């Protein structure tokens, strides 16, 4: 997965508003207390808290 750099710069975690970093098939929140992982399906980030995965 590779999102455009400009898009990644403006995306933020919907739960805590921290920046997101790109991982394999998801975007990970960089917020210390949050850390939610949002899926990317067909190249489109799904930034819904209900769809996010809690960190292990």
C-alpha cells in the first residue's frame, strides 16, 4: 500500500486527531494513548472508529 505523501500529511486520527503513519494495509495512529489501526481497503483509508483495530 502506498498513499500519496500529500494525503498522508493531512489525514488525522478521528478519535484523538493525532497524525497517522502508514503500515502494511492500515494506518496507525501515532497518539500515545490511542494507537488505533485503521484499515485501507482498495487504496481507500477507512477512518471510522468502529472499523479500527485496537493495538495488541
